[in-house]
C-alpha cells in the first residue's frame, strides 16, 4: 500500500515543517502564548487554555507533556464548537459532520482523561484562603 494516499489524508511531508533539528530548535513550545491576541478567537483560546492550566494546579505544576496536551485540548474544543455551529446552520453534510464531531469528542475525552477532570489546588492553598485585601491585591 506504499505510494497510495487516502483521499483526505495530508501529504506525507507538509510544507513549512523544519528540515533539520537545528531549524526545529527555533520553534517555541507553547506557541499558543505567542499568538496575536488581537482577535477574539485567540483571546478565547488563551482564556480557555489558562482555565485548563489553572484547573491542573497552575503553570508551575504542569509538565511539558501535560501543557502540550492542554493546548491540544483547547484547539480540539474550539474545533468541536465550530463543527457544532456548522451542523446547526446546515453548512456541512450531517453525516460527515457527525462523524467528525464523534471523532473529536472521543479525542477530547481521551485528552481529558490524561489531563484530569478534577481541579487541583495550587502549591500555596493558604493564599486562596486569604481575601484580596489581605494579600494586597485589592
């Protein structure tokens, strides 16, 4: 089956990917944080990502891999909402749309199992117990 590609599969080597490890080293992990936040979409993605990381105990508690999964969860959640809107408005074929939606939901569930469904407290839970005035934030 080598040499054949399925109809909807991307080409084996997409353009724009680094050719060497040296080029790859210039790509920053956590690219979501470097996106231009002037658009409503990017602001929403960043807000959702920050909420997920906060639920995971805060940035200092999140490993590189879990951080990467949190970014993927954020984009997948956005993709799901887009599919749902397209289905509701009739912009996409119902059968194809539901198939894409089902795959995305299953992937989201898988990511949520790794990331975690429950909130974790930060390293300094005593700070959360203090009011804003006592911390000097308000």
